[in-house]
């Protein structure tokens, strides 16, 4: 009898749970119908989910479901809600794809791409699971070719950017839009479209820098950089820096024509722009250090002189990590190309090093070292060592001797510090 009673009780509990779950599902349907649209509910993120769950709990309590039952079934209900949201969002996306394909109605195309932006900007990998990137991207690329309709092109660029932001793994599909995005930079018809293209390319360059490099992204992004807003200039130089991360000697021609412009940008007052340019040159030197000829081409166009000026700017425009990178870049250049070491000596690099170590007190009787991190001091001393090595190996002229003496002095100061 006891066993029979337990079985009856278990069946009653199971039936009660089933009824509560059915009640929750019915209430959830009312929550969805009470929303302004299924798509908005599907893309509201965690905050939207919490609001919907609060409304659902209130409805259940009004119908007599105990609060502790809601807590025990909440995890299962969240899974049901998540699936319903994803299904609703995907249905909406499918209809928007059809809207973007209506070539005879640009009003419908604009409305569809704007709604696509709204879904993507509010979405993430959780609530956009199963998003059909392979179907959406070709339609967005097609909209990018509607050169007479700037609004459609701008929202198409924006949708690609939001897709990369919400669904990072979709970049393998979005990268196919690279030629269309670069075209908006090579022939600028609308500045807003060009700048929106830059933001999408910046996202792409973080994962597909080699593809962008070989597509000519560096020259395209820098072609009209002086006409862009400061934010767009940062995007352009960030793309260039990412593309330089894996340049081989055979690929040097992709960035060769942009070196004069990059050298001039070393003196721009914007911190992020300068740091991106420094990163460009540091990565190129590191990748091409085995080829003296290419190192000399990198150092042309006042690159050395402008970088030395940058190091002496007070207050410093660059961060400690970028400062260390620049000093290491000089050391690598000196170690791998004697001509560049001599060129640096002739451009008073020794005086610059003394200034970096001692500040304005470099010529006074009582010298105190500037407060620098151990890594900064290490790189400065390494550069002094590389410069001294080649100054000893090379034939000293009367003009070079004072520079060698100053370099030795800087080395002694660093060791004493």
C-alpha cells in the first residue's frame, strides 16, 4: 500500500508539473503577443529576456501557480523561450532577405536592410543562433552596388559591421564583401558610406589581415585619409597596421607606395593614429629584417627623422608599450643594416637617447635618470649597443666621432642608473 501511495503521489506531482509547464507556455504566448513585434522580443538581449521572464512570472502568480514552482521550472522555460526567440528571429530574417531582393522596389530594400541592422545590432551569438550569414551577405553586397542610393549602401555597410560585431565567426563569409567595401574607398561618392566601409574593414582586418593586404586594402584605406573624420582616420590606420602584421618580402609592394604617407603621419597629434603608424613600421621592420634593401626603403621618406622627433615630444604622445616597440625597431634596424645604423648616428640618435635617459639635465653636472620602466631601459641600452657596434666597425669620420662619444655616454648613464 505504501508503494502504491508513493506512485500515486509521483503521478500527481508529474501531472502538476505538466500543467504548470503548459500554463507557462500559454502565458509566454501572451507575452509574445503583448510585445510590439516578435523580432524586437527576439533581439532584446539579456535585459529583454529578464523583462519577459518577470512578466511571465507575474502572469503565472495571477493564475495561482506558486512562486516556488516557477523557480523549479525556470531553467526549462528559459530554453523554450530561447528556442522560440531564435525561431521568430530567423523567420523575420528570411522575410527581410526577400525584401532586400525586391530590385524593383528600393523603398522595400531600404526598409528591409534597416530592419536587418536593428536585428544585428541587438543580437549576439546566443539569440542569433543559426543566422543565415551565407544568404544575407550576398544580398548586402548586391545592395552595396546601388551607387545611386547612398542610404541603402550606408545601411548595407552598417549591417556588415554589426554582423561582424554580433557574430564574429561570420567573418569567414563577410570577408567576401572586401572588394565591394574597398571600391567605396577608391571612388568616394558619399563620405558616410566610405567611413562606414572603413569601420567594417577594421573589423575584418583583425581576423583576415592577409586577405585584405593582398586585396590592396592599405593603399585603398589611405588614399583619401586626409578627408576623413578623425575616427575614420583611426580606422584606416588600424587596418594598415593589421595588414602589416604578416607582410613577407614578396608582398612588400602592397605597402610600398603608402610609406611616404605613413611617414608623414608619424607627426600627427592624435595618439591612436600615431600608435597605429608606429605599429605599422615596427611590424614591417620585424617581418623584413632579413632584407637590407627593403629596410632602407622603409627608412626613406623621413621615417627615421620623424620617429626621432616623435620620441622627444613632451608630453609623450605614445604609450609605454609603443615607445618600447619603437626603440626595439631601431635596434633591429641597426643590427641588420649597418647603413641605417650610421644614418641614425648622423641624425643625432645619440643625443635623443641621452635626452630619453636624462631629460633636459643631460648636460648638467648632477644627472638624474628619467623614471622609466625596466623594459624601456633595456630597449634603450640595446639600441645603444647596436649603434656602438656599427660605429666601431665602420670607419669613423670627424663628423661621426662626437655622436659615438655621446652614445657611449648614454650607455654609461643607463648602466649607472
